[in-house]
């Protein structure tokens, strides 16, 4: 077994001191493991060698073996666990000097924790922010906690938020049109007689910095939907869905119900087309184009699909951006938040792009292509999945404009 260190040079006092303390503790734990009888190549072998709890053995083994020191530190047991580990090692005949070095390294790490974080919980948050490995796992864990709190505060949550954007060349040269599917699936309310916005479409490019006039046309009228349309897009054909136009010209869809809890869960997907949605070159400060999902409801999973005509952004690789309008101490600025998720190329739009979380999704896509008259064989699909996306942020699949 080999002790490993953080792969990047430290660039702050916290990184320097934490990296040094973590490295020393892992090195001395590794030394203790090397003194145990038999090979220790798995956590189960460490558990057998010491006769300790399975979870404790797993934590110690992974703390030593993880290739990223900051990620490894998240596995380190608390003080009681370390004491139990050392006591078991002493009973197995490990020399006292090796065990004492572990104790001293634990005390040194505790001093770093107290100095920079105050407690272990905040220290783990600092570690996750500096970790190469394990970053996504930590992000999701904290976002899940935020989801649970926001669900109670706002009284609503959904299993899935769906956002599908179909981008095609406009009849107006140099511009693009956009067809949209926006929906919430498994939307539950904690309190009765609640209503909730399913989504809003703006008559301009998603970044909202362009002001060119555009038209918004519903793919189908909510109050005149056919039985087939209603059964495809609504969990209950009698679902109450209203469309409203706000003073900025945005078209918003609102769903309401008297029911609460899982038995009253509803699903609603809306659709419209914007002509044109924006320019295909840098214009009026807009340097990006693509699809954006605004997170206005606590949701467990965001599925964001960009179905892009191949002529629009040739040779451009999309990236994922997440922004918030809330930036403490600054005005008129968007705060760029870190994100580990990346767009996945799903292939041509003629393929099977279904997702288990959205029933009849392929049928919905076919409906859009047929209604707007676009050829799906000319489109490629990029997908982003984000677990527990952050409330009041916007996630975008973005293409740089030239």
C-alpha cells in the first residue's frame, strides 16, 4: 500500500496546512496497516485483521487508498472511530510507537480544523470545494439537503423538471427559432389549493440580454387540447393549466390543484415556439446561444435537452453553465456557480432518446417536430442531467457565438 498526496500544489494557507496534516495522518495510518498480519488490499481484509466494525474498516481503508488527499479526508473517522481503530490495532500487537504517531497526527489535524473551520462539518465542506475526486458526490449531498429544506419552506416539490429546446434556422437569415417543451413531473404540494408555474417562455434569446421582438405561439392551446394531446402532456386530462402573459411579454404556464401529497401528484408539460429567438452571431452583448432551464421549484432531477440543427453551431462544443441572479454586494451581475455535470451527446434526434423518468418522451418530441414542420434527421441531441438543481438558478447548455 502506498501513501498518496494531493495532486495539485496548494495555493492558500488552508490548502497548505490541511494538505500537510492530512498527508501525515494518512501516512501513519498506512504504516499501521502495513504492520498487520496478512495482505490488506480490501476494506474487508482490514475488518477481518482487526475485528472492527465494517463501516470503520471501510472508512480507514478508503482514507488511505483514495488518490485525492482532500477527498480522502472525508472518509477519515471521527475521534471515537480513530480511538476504536487504535485500540483494536494495539490488541493485535501493533507497536505502541506507530499508534502514538497516529494519535499525534490526529491532534495536528484537529488543530487545523479548529483554526480554519471551527468544526468537522464545515471542514468537510471546505475539503469538498478543493477536492479533485468526490466533488460531485459532495455537491449532490449538499444540494439534496437544500432540496429537502426548500420543499418544506415553499410547500412544493417535483420529481423531474423537463426542459427540451429545439433550435432551428429561422426564415429570418442569421437568426434561430426555438420550440420548447417545459414541464414538471410528479409535482406535489404540501398545502391545499396551491398553484405553481410550470415554466415561462421569453420572446427573446434565453440570456434575456437581447430585446429583438419575437412571437410566441403555443404548440397547442391549453383550454382546447385534444384528448390525445392532453393524455400525452398532462397526467390528468382535466388538469387546470392557465397561460398568462406578463408585462415583459413572457408567456407563463401555471398549474393548480386542490390535492396534497403523493396521491395528489400531477405532471404537466407545456409547449410553444418562438420565432425568432435570437441571432446566431454576437449581438447586443449576447455571446452565447443555447437552451436554459430556470429552476423555480425544488426538484429531484433536471433533464435539459438541446436538440440543435446541425447548421447552427458547426464545430462548436457546448458547455454547461449555471448562474444565479443573486450576487451579494454586486448589482446587475450574474454569479457563475461551479458545476461538475457536462453535456452528453445523445446522437441524432431520429434515435431513441427516451428517459425512464419522462414517460412517452419520444412521442412528445415527435409531436413537436411534426407540429413545427422540422426534419428530426437534421438535428443532434445534447443532454444534461442535474440531481437536485439549486433553486433560483438557471442551468444552460451553451454554444459560443462567433
